[in-house]
């Protein structure tokens, strides 16, 4: 029968204990180098330009996972970005206001 107490047969704990202060406190996903490179380029990106990332060059990363990882990393660094994509590229640019694609309807806008 499985034990739910977390202790072994002799009353000792099954798993090793470590101080929380020694734990790494950041997310370092498998595409960390790619994301860091994109963030580096974003920091120096002029307001009227976008980064174009060729999807064929990012390996076996899906567009959804790539977009999520970049958005998560940018958000933690307080960089507001917008994204768009086509079949070949992911486009990223910085924005200062609400995150919205130019020409799209604003959230909460009435549909008259």
C-alpha cells in the first residue's frame, strides 16, 4: 500500500531536503538562447520597426509555443509587444499603449 506521509519504512524522509534560498528562481526553458536573442533585439528596436523571425530557422518550435515564450519573457521584463505572423515569419514590435494590432478593433468596442 502506498504511503501518503512522505516517509520511508524507517521513519526517514524519502526525498532530500534543500533550503529554498538555494533554488534557482527563474524559468529557463529549452529555447532560452533563442528567447534571449529576441529580447536583446527588442530592446534596441526603434518604435517604427518590427523584428521578422523566420519560422524555418527556429527549429522544431511551434509558432504558438514560440509566441507564448517570447510574450512571457517580454512581460516579465515589462516590455510591451505585439505579434503577428504569416506562414513563413513571426513579427514582433514594441508598443507603448494597450497591446493591439494596428487596424484591429479595440476591445469593448460596439459592433453597430
